[in-house]
C-alpha cells in the first residue's frame, strides 16, 4: 500500500467528487481510497478502508450525513470527518459539530483549501472555512457555536508543538548557563529561585540534576503574586530590623498554607445556606470514604484547612483522582476543567515513597520540580504506537500511573509531608493501603478561567457546575447524585479558554 494520507470522498454530485478526486490525486502525500455518492456507501467503505479523513457533503440523500459521520467515528476512531457544504447556517454547523466533525469547508473554497484541511486534520488539528471560524469556539475535545460576539479558534499542529519545544529548550539552556556561572563565581552551595521563570518545573528539575548546588529553594508563589511576600519580608527585616534566622532543614514555610480556613460549624452553615445535602463524618471515616472513592475512579473535590498561597493546589483546595486510571486525565480535562484533553496533571506522592516511583529523592512540596517516572513503572510503546502523532500519541499510557505521566515519562511532582498537611497525607496513605499506590492526581479546584475556590460556598458551586462526583469540605461529605438538579451550574460557556 502506498504511503500518504488516505481520503474517502463522499458527494452525491458526480461531477464534484470526480473533479475534486482528480485534483487531490495530483497532490503529493494524499491518497484517495474511494469516491461514493451516498452516506450509506460512505459508512460501508469507511469501515472497509478505515481512511484517515472522510470528506463528506453535508446534504446527502438517504442516511443523514451527520448520522453517517457518527457511525464512521464509532467504528473507526482514527478517522476524522470534514464536511463540505454550500450551506453555513447555524443549524448545519451545530449538527456537524455534534457529529464530532474536525472540519467544515464551504464549497466556494478552492481545492487548495481542501488539501490544506486534509493535511491539518490528519495531523490532529482542525480546519474550518474563514466565515465559519468567526462563529465557533474550538476547545477541549471538539468545537461549539460561539456565543454572540465571542469567537476563539485554535489549532494544534506539528508547528505549534515545535515552537513550544523550541522555547522550552532555549529557556533551559539560559537557566543552566546562568546557574553554572553563579556557582562558579560565588562558590555558594545554596540557590534560591523566584520570578515567573522559576515556575518552569522542567528547567528546575534539570537544574537540580546538574548538581551545581547542594540545595535549591523554589519560592511557591514565584510569579507576580510573590511580590507581596517580598514586600512584607523587606519591611520586616530591612525597615523594622528584625533578626533573620535561616532554616537548616525542613520546610520553613510549612507548606505555604497561608490562606483562609473555616471552622466545621461555619462549613455546615454555608453548605446548608447553599442548599447542599451532606453527611457529617468523623475525621477517620471521611478519609476512608474519600480514599475508597478515589480507588473506584471517582473525581473528588477536596476543600480542607487553610488555602494555599501561590498558583499550585497543594492539597488544600484540590480536585483529586486515581493516577492509575488511563482515562482520568481526559475525564478531568473535558468534564471537570473544561479545557483541552492533553493538558497534563501533577502527582501528589507521599514523601517517604517518592524515590520508589520517581527519579527524585528531594523535597518538592510546591510542585515545582519535574522528575522522570522510575523505569520499573514505565510502559514502553509499541512500534505502532510510536508512529502515532499529536493527541493520539499523547493518549498512549506511558506508565502504571498514566494520568500523571507525560509523553517523555516525566511528571511534575508534589511531595506530601505528614508534618505540614497531616490530613492530605492521611488520605493518600489510606489510598495506598487500598491500592498499593502512594500516588494520586492533584489539580486545582476550579474550572478554566476561574480562580481556585476559596470558601465552602465556592467549592459547592464548582462541584455543581462540573462532573466532580464527590466533595469533601472539612468533615462534610457530599455526593453529586443526591443534590437537587435545580442547583446545577453551567460552566461550559461561562469562561473563555485561557
């Protein structure tokens, strides 16, 4: 079989499909596997040939094109659908998007646009004609009609991947060169990092492994928010002349849990006023219930103790999941965070177990170091999987904890310490007792575009606006299925993509 992108053309107008087929056959790297005139034939041929792309007229006799598209996608997941149409009404566009179309092209577009769409869609991206781009939003797992006055089209191709990789490589080179120079010129063995670039976890991990310094301290709110902390410290030490004492071991910031906390009484009052239905459990029982929920693959909202200072959720305001699940990453992105399915998540791991699971034996309490998953937990890709591209390749499980393992077998690690967050440490310990695994997924308790939840009311509102199944606020335990449907929120259209 010759190489190239395999394409099936579907149009009830013979002249259209013959002319387009003839032109596409002259294009290098595109292989037309068939031309058919009905949606029924399209389904049969797509099942037989499993083409990379089906170009289908949107207005076909017999079986509806949209239903045919759904049937093709259900029987050949790798096949992408692009609709051709002389019509561009909202109804047609919405039906096409519901059928998981990767593209929609007006028939007034030149053949070059069709070839471009085929290549872009086959590479894992999307393609919509300019007049349609203005009316849709491309986001996690697909597209939808935009609200009036709003539009956001985003495609992910090899070019975007290469650009992102190039920026990261240059950043790492600069960070390592600066650090090497500082170590050589000063002879210092300890290094403190702050500023926005200090949130680059991959560069931080490489800097640690180079061992230019014995110890590296990463300020947890290293971005602009850290300026408030710096101003307070400057006033305290420089202006008020207070004595300075450096910690010789451990985490002097004690987990950076500097935000508000709420009493059990105030939590119960807030949830009651919000209309929530909940149980009040003992401290031991709520850990056991939540650990069991995680082991069963449920998404857990976790609102406990003081709120974290900085951009990372550290077990105070977190959404948690089972890192062993091959579908957890996609589920949390698409149904909870409402963002692109490929976005990575970080692991929370018991400090005493970190070296058993990751190539790291240092404290990383603020999720600011990237380390590789240990070889014994990795899953090697097959030759067929290695040939995949883009999102399809990202979806291949890389380890026994696939929900937190990146494409290069790395992970952005948070070590959890009993001294600084005993309840979160206790939850992961219970999960380990049930599963043998001391690693869980930890992501911030919010949807895209919204700040991390702060109050119990915030937590309940986010819980009701997403597909989080269980919520623990203090000792209050909430299950989604018993809540009033009237309290459900709709976050899907509320925020623009970040």
